[in-house]
C-alpha cells in the first residue's frame, strides 16, 4: 500500500480458531442466557468482510424490565449486603479470567469491531483486565477513599459505544461492582460479542446471578434502559446528540448521571518540540483505532515556523502505515466499524474539500469488500470548516497553524467540546502554562492516548461530565 517502504511484509495472520462464535446469542439476565421475550434478533457482521458473525437477541421493553428487576433483586439480597472483601474476590476473578482468555477476547474484538489485532491484543484487552484488577483493590477500602460514609447507588444502567466494546464494558462494570452496585449493560448494536463473552466470564467466575446483566439491542433498547424507573444511576458513553436525549429523558427523575460524549481535540506542536516524537504522537492520536476515539487528536495545531517540515515527515510516516486485514499482526489501520460510520466519514471529508481544504492520502489500496477509509490529511483548514468543528470519528486529520502560544490556546479552545488535548514542546513551563489554559478534561504532554485505570478521564461542556477511572470515577457509583 505504500510508495516509501522498499519491501512488503509477509502476511502474519493471527489464528482465528481460538474463538468459537455461536450461531446465535441470547440476553444475559439473572445469570442465564435466554432469547428475547418476543424472539427478535439482529445480525452482527465483520466490518472487514461484511460476513455475518452471529445472530444476537434484540431486547425489548419486557426484557429490559426483567434485567432491571434481576439487578434490583441481586442488589438487595446479595451484592449490596456482601462485605467488600468478598466482592473483591469476584472482581479479581473476572480480571484474571480476562487475562487468561486474552487472545480469545482480542480475536473476537477484532472480528466484530474491525480494529487491528495488535491494538485489541496490546491495548483493549490488557486495559480491560487492568481495570477490573484496579477496582477489585478498592472494593474493601471504600471507607478510606475520602468520601466519608458512602453507600452504593443501587442499580446502574450502562450504555456503551462500539469503538472500544470490551474496554468500555470494563470501564462501566468494574467501578460499579467495586462500589457495591449491580448493573444492566447495553453494548452497541454493531459490537455485542465481547460483552457477551464477558457475560460467560461472569458465569465462569461464579458471580452471583443478576449482579451483571447484559442486554443487546439497538438505540431503543438503550432508551428503554435509561428510562426505566428501577435504574438509579445512568452511565453513558457515546455521541453528544444521544447524550442530550438521555439528559432530557432523565431530567427530574433524581437519577445519578455520568456522560462521556464526543470530542474534537487539539494536538498542539510547538517549534521547539522533538519533531520525530511529535509525528509518532500525531499518528497515534488520530490513526489509532481508525480514529474511532472520543479523545482522538483530530485537529493538529502546528506552529507555522515548523509546519512544512512537520507535514513533510508526517506524510512520509503515513506512507508506511499498513491498512488491511485486522487479524494480520502487521496491520496498523483496520476496518471502519459500520457502513453508516463510513458514510459519515465520507460525507464530512467531501465537505472539507468543498470548503476549500486540501486533501491528501498516501497511495493505499483498499480491500474490495468491507468498510475502509484511507488515512487522510487535510491542510489549509479554516476554523469555521466542518472538518475543524465536527467529530468525524474516522482516520481524518485536520491541520491548522498558529504563530504564538496565545493563538494556539484560542484556536484549541474554539470548539464546543472539551475532552482532551495534546501539547508537544521541550519546555516544561510552556506545558504548564498551556495546560492551565486548555478547556479539556485531559491534557497529554509529549505523548498521546495514555490510559491508566487509576487516572480519571472525562470532559467539559459538550464532551459531557463526570469522571471514569481512579478515585473520581468510583465516586460516581457511590451515594457520597
Ligand atoms: P450513539 O451515541 O448513537 O451510540 C452509543 C450507544 O448508545 C449505543 O449503544 C447506542 O445503541 C445507544 N443509543 C442510541 N440511541 C440511544 C438512545 N436514544 N437512548 C439510549 N441509548 C441509545 O453513537 P453512534 O454509534 O450512533 O455513533 C454516532 C456518532 O457518535 C459517531 O459518528 C461519533 O461521532 C459519535 N460517537 C462518539 C463516541 C464517543 O465515545 N465520544 C462513541 C461512539 C460514537 P446502538 O449501537 O444500538 O445505536
């Protein structure tokens, strides 16, 4: 796919046989898998090939109700009264089982989501396991977390997106369980399979029935879950638009809420930055996971004096990225998760051209089947352009320039979002100066997309509110 690499790599396929995908899956409610009450199902497909992977039960209102009741019963009779040290044992077991079955999870994630195996294997799955390990440690120490006397909230209704299916499930379930809540989780319609494998792990860990319930379905299933009067706490990760709908439906109900929504992060490169490192950080910031990342560094702000040299190096680096089979261990860019998302990326990229920005992609052959989009760079982007303002959620980078640090801050903050930002400079004082002025929940310095279960993550303004991870994330699941 490239004109700058002198040889091609031999294929290095990950063995797919480690995973057995059943022809159909039920809902996981009260510790058992069962069909939806009205028998409806939907198909989940491999976005790299468009091959159907399995039929999955589509939960309707009756199923949502059954799941919330199962969670309530488990909360009142088993999980709520259980001592923290006992709860910790189960959470540790889940963490260990994810680690033991890591390759199986990674292959299944890449098949259902389209992300490269090296990312699901080295990032998603280890971080998911780490999240359970970290929170298991909190389960018997809540009284030392500094919140004063704290009780669990009760039943958590959790709705997650398709970009990090297993990892988002872990971000939601682990703190909720550690704090003594029970859960009903709805994975995204296009990526239900690793959440269902996690349900199997809950059975294997002998987690008491009803503590974790996993209901698959589309947006209506999510809407029914968050509107259910038996849900005490809503945790949502997804688009700002759906986040606003949920906020409207929850207004006045007294439900506790956390919202992790979209972003349009600035990755800011100053002229004194180590440019080779910055190039790697830019690539990681926007091309990791095909750019399907809420905190993606989708706007590059580069100081004018180094713009030409940086862009030259960036184009050369993009020429070495390998796009293709997500199960090939050499693949850097996998498939776009769905036809719908591909259409959105195409539409916004076309708008970028219409609005006068210059579009560039490396020579790159796209597979005939499946959903694919090449790594793409837009230069000459104006701040008012749609590609500078809207979340594209794809492998598309918009490049803007600045002359002074003040201009960098003004441009970076010129967005309704406020989730994350990156800064590249060798001056520590400049990092601190800039971080204080950025309206973003996370600011990475000379790195990008770093995650740790102990570190809180979350946004401002249209990027949502509340934090996940660390002590702050735990608080969201406590009535403290
Ligand atoms: P959504 O916000 O629609 O989906 C997120 C989750 O919410 C999914 O499980 C979805 O179910 C569910 N959902 C949809 N409608 C409702 C509702 N009314 N009430 C409760 N839950 C609901 O994101 P999309 O997948 O449609 O992606 C659209 C755009 O959102 C993307 O192009 C991207 O820009 C952005 N996005 C941002 C994310 C982020 O982390 N910041 C993550 C995902 C998307 P279902 O999958 O069945 O629709």
